[in-house]
């Protein structure tokens, strides 16, 4: 999942493109490049590596123009080399193109184009698009792009410039996000809103099938039949300051540290303690409809899938409805069953994850109502769902998701409260949970004060080769999440398991070199978790226990204990995950890893 940008306006384009690209680098950081259209034609600068390297290259070999495009890459087809870096060009070198997505029939098209004399210089699927446009008929770049795209299978968010259409950027979208930032006499196109904030907070989100022509005098949007389309101009919720590091060494640590506030903003205006329920205006589900729900299917990927697992326990317990949790990438290709009364809940921080988006479309195709639990306002899943809950957690820049996870859990608890009260949960039970949620921001802040202890632990385990995370019940997904965080940013192989499942295999891994993290707050399965700890102890494993304040009896079995404030079991994952986020962070820093830009990863997975 790459980041694409484009600029048309009175300013020098290259510095603007660089600035926008630096705000999109969390989408992919294998290579970077820009092309501009100046009096001499299309000029390009690109390299393997980061936007910072491109900035140095442009300092040595500057480009000056008022119209250009840029790209930061997450390699899918063709190694992350300078040759495969975007922008790509046609045979004549008169056109330049950047692309986010996958051309699934690139091999077929390439063979056809080579038979008609086109010479390819890269291993990428994207270069095919440049030659297709070169080959296409049409008086304008827009017409040639439209006719070229008819032959394309797959996904794209793309931007093109050509010497035939000076001062013009043409963009198109199918499957990958593209928006237009509307400034004062200037326009920035980008894959997401973070990139345009230096120039404007007014954005136009393109829909699938849209193509837009941006010129100094304005922009126009058309559909696939070249029919003019009206698209609303929306305001981006957050500002540049929110996107700054704010004195932290990494976005991940900043986002971990701000969870007292982000949990508060997810709760803001939604708790009705007196009625023991929640107010969720965007959900679009009346209590009567809630009562008719017969089953819930949660679809998500990665950390959001872990939130879904916690959500299953929450919704089953509070709303008495059967819940299944599906990997969106698997669910979308499974036979879709048309079951009346099915509610599909799509959880996605970015709202752009391709597999989750396609699972949403598959569910809608068999008549399921879809609710989105999403952080990015205006994202595709948010716009295609029938209703939803925005997290209001602010932009999450660190590739490893942290604050979005805890806000997803809060949103699921609010949803459980609302749904539960419509399906028989008593006012008393509702009030108890509402009061607990109201205390949560303080409890989160108190838990984050464990950081010095966690850092000391990280120093002990930074050289570990493997790690095992174990939990039970609603804290089993927290074990999965802890393991994922460690894997993602420190590259230590780690696995999460239901604690009881350990005896059926993973216990074979246990020896004095294997740190085992137990997520063991005081709840109805706690005594069972303590037995599992003893089984690990008996094999010499080192034990770190995340447990509840005031719980004194783990000295005999755990080597290290981190105590989080005591809460009800359904709320506890929001606190027990915090030390695990910090542990992964500090271990990764101690290992010298690039915490915010972990290798091979990207923030929003917009391709399959
Ligand atoms: C989590 O740290 C990862 N970045 C990744 O697993 C992520 O959760 C997954 O790609 C889903 O993203 P989404 O929530 O934006 O859909």
C-alpha cells in the first residue's frame, strides 16, 4: 500500500510534494519519487529508500514547476529498487504515473503491449498502466486514461501527468483511496487526508470508478462514462499539530501515552449513566432493530481482528447474541450464507484495509446490515457501511496500532451496552458498566505509570529469541495482541495462545530461554491461569505476569509482576494490553529497530 500525491497551483511543486509524501510514508517506505511537468516536459527524480533521501536528491538536482506527482512505495510487484520506484513512464518519456494498488492482469497486458512494440524497463505491474495510456486513443489525457483503464483488472489509486496536457493532473480510483485537497487556488491529491493538511482541511473523497481532472482553474470529477459527478467537500477532523511528534521520540510512544485522552474522546458524549446505556448517533440501528438481530459476524484483520475477539465476549455477554469473528481475508472468499437477521460488524482503524472492505461488500451482497467501527473519518469502509461508530482517537501514525486498539475495545463496550439494553440488559447492569467506563480514562493513565517498570523488564528480555504470550477468556486476545506488537516492531518471534491450549503443544517450547507473558487479571478464570503458570514454572520458563492491583499471591510462581488497576473482566483488556504495548516498544528501541517504520509493514493494507 503506497502513498500517492499530486499538486497543481502557484507554488513550486517539488517541495510541496516532498512535504506531502513525508506525511504518507507510514503507507510504505521502500522507495520514493516525484515527477513534474515544467517547460521542458516531464522531469523525474526517484530512488530506493526514504523520502528523506529523495529530499537530498532534489537538493542536489532540483526541479521547478507548478504541477507534479509523487509516490512512496510498499513493494508488491518488483523488488524495492530505484528502477522499480515510481513514477513510471511510457516509451516516449512524455508521461509519468504513480499508482497505489495491484494490476492483476499486468502479465497479459504486458505481453499484448510488448507485441505492439512497447519496451518495458521495470518489473512492476504499474508500468503497464503508463504504456496502456500511451497506447490509448483520445484528444485529452483524461480520455486516454479512461479508455486505458477499461482494460485493467485490479485496484488502483493513480495520478498521471503528460506533456500533452500541461498544468494538468488526472487521477482515478478503484479500490484504493484517493482524495482531492481543495486549497485557495491550489489543489493537492493524496491517498489520505494527512498529506493535505499543510495546505487545507477541505477534502473531496473520490468514489470507486471516479476520475478527476485537476487544473489551476479548478477540478472536475467524472464517472467511468465520462459523466460529470458532484462530490461533497468535507472537513478533516484533525490538524497538523495532532500529526506532530510533540516531543516524543516515536509516534508509537506518543500514541501509547495519549490513550488516557483517546479513550476519553471515544467515550465523549456517548455514555448515559442514568439510563445505563450509550448514545451512538451514527450507528443507524434503532432499539427495535437491535432486538431483531439474530447473529453478529465481526470481520477484521490484524490488531482489529484481536479487538473483534474481545468484542465477541462483550457482545455475547451484554446482548445475548451469537457472535463469530472472521479473518476478513478468509471470510470474503468463503460461501456467503444469506441468513436473515445477520449484522456484520467491520472493525478497521484505517477504514481502507482491502480485505475488510471486500468482506463488507460480500456481506452486503447477501443482505446483511453492516456497521463499521472505524477511526479514519470519510474512509471507504465508513462511507460504505450502513452505520457505524467513529473512534475519534485522532490520526494513528505509528504502523503498530496501539491507541486505536483500546478505542476499538471502548467502542465495542459502548455498542454492547446499547445493544444489550435493547435486548434485555437491566438498567442496573447497564449503569454499573457505564460507571466503570466513566472511570476508565483515569485507570488508563494510572496503568501507563507502569512504564519505568516495563522499561526495566525490557532490558532483561531485549535479547530474547522467542516469546510466548498466554491468556484466558477475554484476555486471550490480549495475549495475541501482545505477541503481535512484539513481532511487528522488534522482529522477535512471538506467539499468543489460550493459556490452557499450551499443554497441547507449545509447552514443548518452554525452557529457561523462553520468556512467557501471562495476562492474568483477577476474574473467573484466574485460578486456572495460575495453574498454567505453575506448569510453565515447572519447565523452567521465565514468567512475566500482568495481573490486578492488590493481587498478592503470584510471588511464588511469577518472576515479574505488573499490576493494573482492578476492573470488571470485560473492561480489563483495555488496561492489561498497555504494559504489553510498552514492553514491545522498549524492547524494539533497545534492539535499535525503526519503531514507527517496521520493516516490510505499512499502516494501511489497501491491496490483497
Ligand atoms: C497492527 O499493528 C497492524 N498495523 C495491522 O495488523 C493492522 O491492525 C491491520 O492491518 C488492520 O488494519 P486496519 O485496522 O486499518 O483495518
